[in-house]
């Protein structure tokens, strides 16, 4: 499913226009992105939670040459599915 198909389903399920559904979805995604980038955890009970992870700098290896390569520290995003989501998938 792509974003437009999701917008269509939201519009049908909530009986709102596609324009309003797209605005609501965009607002949700921006809110989650903004909160996680600030280091906050975003939780939707029954669905899941997003959180920021910090990766330390480390030494990797070039698979072609075998030479050590320095990998810089970075931040990532972790999503943990909620119990209802997991049970729906299984």
C-alpha cells in the first residue's frame, strides 16, 4: 500500500474528503517525525511506538578489500509493534 491508497482508505473509513484525509495523515507523520527527532518516544497504544536510537562510532570492514573503515556515530529510528498489531499480523 502506498501513501495515496492509505489516504483513500482513511477518507472512506472516516467519511471525510481525500484532501482532509491527506492533511490529517501528513500532520500525523510530521508530528511523529518531529517528536522522535527531538528524542521523545511516540506511543500509540495497541499500534506501536517510535523512538530514537543512538549508534556509537565503530570500525567496520570494507567487504571488497577487507580494510578497516571508520563508521561515524549516527542516530536511527526504532519502531516497536504493539500487542494488538502483532496479534493482527499473526
